[in-house]
């Protein structure tokens, strides 16, 4: 059935080498990555620290060029950032001199496709979607970390991307806010019917938010395993204590641990 | 981002507890300042009237005011004011128009910076007043040389601060803009310019001071009109009252322009923590 429809995101045999000017050595970061995302799918990437997850996501966004293979979104080859993809950065990186609404319309302003009134209207509906009604004219420094990340997500959704790329969007939040934001993000993505590729260090977050989880090996990153998440589409934070959830968590953790042990990051037990 | 000033701190505390004590606290500084200034002026006036000091050297507040009124009344001051103002605004405007775009370009393109940086550093380190004889040789003793010296005084602080402003742009902002497919022009307008505004305004404020020094010294060195010329000529003739009037006018111009820039700064820094205007 998957073969019937072309994938939203099609990554074929992608490899990437990073050349270090100082040591004059090429460093293999990605090795033969093959991954397809169908429309509406939410996929997370987990893997040991420094394995190349962020590099991969940057490559999908077109910020870094791949050295082998190809990446296609809706059949179009990715060679630079484009309006079909939007990136949610780890640090909220909101422009401090723009209000909430004007941060959200930023991408639209650059594209210049919409009239000002239309941009405003879309921004306001996104403010609603991410639950920030009443904060339209606030500046980022007047918002909490969680609120800023909501704006960050709204800014990415504003350009109506075919696929949303999220690089550890909650890494800078405190543990409680992070839990709530996971739940919020799940609702936002469902309402926006988004296709999303998500990077995280937190395994429970990955399980909670995705349909599938891609486990990267230690560098150079290869796909070690792809784990399907067999949980109901609508999830609650309480589900994190279900036996099925916990079992999945320890299964993925073992995969990452193997990689960490293999590269000597931790001592093998 | 660390724009916390103790003044705003004090203000918020005062507005929270409105009382007579807080009224005093809010106004204490300027009241004390005004009183000490008033006391000084009285002391000066009395010292002259009592014959303790020679008014030929020190003039006196009442004489300065009288002379000032007389110069405005007979209209002799206007040509000097107009000359200085023209020199100042032409030179300063040129410095802004050249300095800001060039600063942004030099901050952005490291190769352009490498080419121009030695010149900027050398000229920034040289007291621009030392170039005055050269400037007079090139531009004569009229308006041209004054505009040039004001321009030279103002442009380097503007340039250097704008470069620093662009250099210190948060790399994350650039990444965001690039990810949204920004063109070079959009990158300048939506990231480089707004994020360097605070440094740019600092540059303008520093440049302002240098520009004022520029007109005064320029007009003293070789000129036929202007406030600096007025001060120099009056000084040579021991007309202390007139010298003082000239100094007061220059000082007022400096204060007014600095305040204007402060107001612009506040307008632009609404988005900064603790600086909401």
C-alpha cells in the first residue's frame, strides 16, 4: 500500500562527509541513509550523542549539501532550503525585535506570496492553534520558554510546509514544561495534519510523538533499526507508564546502548 | 541583552509603592543637581559683584545672559549658528549615509573587511584634528573643510560600531533566515540591520561627540563664520561674555542632539528587557 503513493520525503542512499580544514581529514558523518516518510507520518530519529542526527536534519532542510545519494520532497530534489520544508530549531531563535505575530509571519514575509492582511490572518489563526491567544503583540522576552517554543513552531507552520523538521525543540525547557509541550505538540501536529521528522535525545519523547522511530548508529550514522510505535493515534501523558510503552522504551534504549558501548562511549557491561 | 539599568529598577520600585517618600526618591537626582548648579551660579555672580574676581577673565552669569540676548536681538549670532548647523548636519548626514551601509558590508563580508580594515584602524587611531591642515589644503577654509572634518570625526565610530554589531549577530538568526529561503538582500534587511541597531546607535552617539569637536576646532583653525570662529575671535579680543555665549550654544546643541538620539534609542529598544518605552 505504501508503494502506491509516492512518499512525502524520500531519502535515498544519502551519505555525507565533513572535511575538516584544520586536520585536513574527511570525516564520514552519514553513511547510506535510506528513509521514506508518507504523508501525515511523524517519525523520530534517536541515536547516541554526536552521531549526526542534526547534520541529517540540516541536509533534509537543504542547509548542508550531501556528498552522496539524494533527498526528495514530493519528488523534487533538495539542494537548498525551500518553502516545502520548515525547520524548528533547538533554541527558539525568535527575533527579539519582532512581536509574536511578526515572528510568525517572518517566513511568509520572505516569500512575499501573501498580502499583509492575509499574513496577519494566518498568523492569528496559528496563534490560536498553538494556544497563545492574547499574546499576539508581546515581544519574545515577555514570554516563558514554553511559550517561545510554541511561537517557534507556529513560525514554521505558517509557511504551510509539506514537511516539518524539528531539531530537539524542547531541549532547552525544564522537565515539566517539556512533558506538557510534548502533549501540546502532538495536538498541534494532529490539527495541522503535518508530516514531521523529529530529533530528540529523550526516548520517551520519541515514542510519545511518533509513528515510527529511526535509530541511528554511532558516527558515521547508519540506520541501525526502525521501530514501529504500536500505540493509539491519540496519546495521553499517562500512556508513558503503560507496560507496552515501557517495553518499547527499554528496547530502543538497548539499541542505543549497544552503539555507545561499541564506540567506547560507555564501558560494555 | 544585558540592558538592565539601575534607573529603571528604581522606577518600578517607586511605582509599586506610591508615597511621598517615593516621589522624593524619583525626583531626588534632578532636584539636587539643579540646586547645586543654582548655588554655583549665585556664588559666581556674587564673587564678581563683590569684586573678588575680575570679570574680564570670568565674566558673570548676568553678563553672559545680557550679551546673549543682545547678540540674538541684533541678529549677529544667526550667521554663526547657521554656518555651524549647516556644517554639522551635512557632515554628520554624510557620515551616516556612508558609514552605516559600509559598516554592514564590512561586518558581513570578511574579505571586504580585510581590505579596508587597515585604513579604518589607522584613521580611527589618528586624532582627526591632526588632519585639519591637510583638509584645509584640500577643501579650503569654507564650508567644505568643515563638512570634511565633521565627516571624518563622525564616520569612524559609526563604522566601527556597525561592523561590531553585524559581527556579533546571533548565528541562530542567520540560520533561521537561511532556512526560510532568505535572499542576501532580505538577510540584510531582516537580520543584519535590526540586530545591529543597538550598536549602530551607540556609534551615532559617539560620532556626535567627535563631530561637535570637529566643527569647533575646524572653525577656530581657519574660518570666517561659525560658533568656533565666534569663540576664537571673541577670545582674542578678551570678550569673555561672548566666548561664554558661544560655549553655551555649542553645549546646548550637543545636549539637544544627544537627547534626540536617546529618544530614538528608546524607540528602537522597546523589545529589550527592562527598556520598554
